[in-house]
């Protein structure tokens, strides 16, 4: 057994102690449980920081940085994160299964990943090991927590929590420092507590389709090199949430953007390299690019799930906001990837000719491609949703064009000195989402 696997196993055993918290919460009054539940982990953190500085225990838990400093900072941070989540769950009555699930997903997902790395160096296989291990053990841990607290939750919902948590944890570990366990654990728990509060309704068919379709398409995007590993994880995570929290129609718009947008990036890629306008990393979209173009849409999906019970707004307005943001992302991607192949682009603010690839530069060919992209997303919405009429089709397409234009204007004015390309993409999709919602209200569609 390698030291990495042994260390991951030791952390997993510490995480297993989290099952004491729901037992304590059931067996003792709340004030006592609030103190007693986190206490073992606080004690463990103190021992890691001030007592254990050599010997077998130190060598078992020590990471390279811990050996240099002579303190088990990794173990202390992990233990304090567990203690903090336990305290939040006990003090505010938050779902105990979410707390347990977050701990087990991270701890046992990491163990599964390290075991896989002993037989292969392929990052995607190791990542799959983390997600699969975290998902399976996270599911079992939640069920154990529900039994210990004598509460109930549907199996599909438990599976959804485990899958969402495993994907988010894996994604965060690929874009953050790999050992930021406390931040990863807290992020997973907070997201799942949000879903628990929304009382998300999940069916067995929905979660099965969501997992099968998103994982399959995610692997295809990685194999075709239209997405990097973090980009693939981000896409799968967003796809899962879109299917479960929204509907298949929402996902159809999202996956169309991912697919067509990714292929447009690869279109005549060598020529784009020659012209200096090609995407980095052989055109494979990373997590930053995916999130910049999809964060607004994700917020719209969650908003729709939260309305009208938690947000006094009709859920249909979030549908138009979602569709508008995706239409803008598609429109901007196609206008850039297609329009950049043509000569004589002009700056949108002055219409003077500039070099290809200049921020804020447009071509009439690119504008037509962008309009086609926005129209495609609007057509999917028209076909998939009864709420979207022919007028709704025009609203979504118009919002997409507004977002594309906003992207060009922002690129010509603030990109570079103030914000980067991904920031501009996010702002453009936000503008389009707002436009979609306002246009829908103004047109009397809601």
C-alpha cells in the first residue's frame, strides 16, 4: 500500500466518525448535541496541531507540506470542516444526511481516486474513480444517516444529492488546490442544503436519464477534445442540474450550445491558429469558459425551482431568462468562431477596420452566424415548451442578439483593462437573461 493510499484511507476513517453526530443528535437534547457532536473533531484538530508531531500517526496523516512544517495542518483543516458542518446542521436543524453525505463524498471519493491511481495514470479514469466512489459511498452514508435519525427521503433524491455532491467536489478539486478539503466540503454541503430546502422533486426515471445522458455526452465531449477534463466535469454537473431542476427542454437548449459551440471552435482550427484567433488548449473548452457562459443559466434554473414558493416570481420568467442567456452564449460563440475566419472586421463602436481577433470586432458573416445561433436556441424552446409561442420565439432570439451585441460592446470598451474575456461572456449572458425576462413581460407572455 502506497503512502498516498494509506493517508486517504486514514482520512476516510476520520470522516466515518461523522456518523456519530446523527446518533448523538437523536440520543441527547439539542443543546447537548450541539456541543457533543462537533467535540470529537475539535479535539482531533487540537491533537493534530499541538500534540501529534512524529511517530506512526504523524506519518500516516502527514502530507508533504505537513512534514515540512511539523504540523498536521491537513488533518486539522479536515477535522475543523467536519466540526463546522456538524455545528451548522445541529444548530439550525439542517438536513443531517446532507452533512454526512458531504463528508463521505469527499473522504471516500478521494480514497477511490488514490486507489485508481495505483493502476493507471490517466486523469480521466482517476476522476471517474473519485466521482463513482463518492457517489456510491455518499449514497450509503446518507441512507445510514436517515436511519440513525429516523427520517425519510426518497431514494431518487438521495441519489441526486450524492451525484451532485460527487460531481461538484470533483470539479472543485480540479480547479482549486487539490488539498482544499474544507472549502470543497463546505461548498458541497451548502449546495445540497439549498436543494434540500427547495424540496426538489426527483423521480427514478429523471435521475437515471440525467446521469446516463450527461455522463455519456460528457465523455464524448472529452474524447472529441471539445472540452478539457474540468470543462467536461462542469458540463456534466450543469447538465445534471438542468435536467433535474428544470426539464428535458432546458437541457436540450444547454446541450445544443455545448455541442454546436464546441464543434464551431474546432471548425477550421488550423486556419484560426494562423490568424491568431484560435482558442487555447487545442480548442478544448475549460471550466472557466463553460461557467462564464452557463452560470447565468444555472441561476435561472435554480430560480425556476425556487419559484413561486421561495421567490415571488412566476417560474416562466426564469425560462425566458434561461433561454435568452443560452441564446446569447450560442450567438456570441458562433459569431466569434465563424466571423473570425473572414477579413476586414470592424470595431463595433467606431466601425473602423481592425485586425481579426480584436476585442469588439465584428463581421457581417459573424453577425449572421450569431443570429442563426440565437434562432436555433429559440426554435428548440418553441418546440419543447407550451409557454413559448411564436412571439416567445422572437423574444428569445432577440434576447440572444442583444447578448451578442453586448458582448461586442463590452469587448470593445472594458475587456482587457478591467475584465477578462470570461468576465465579458458572463456579463453578456446576464444582459441577455435580463432582456429575455423583460421582453417576455413586456410582450405579455407571462
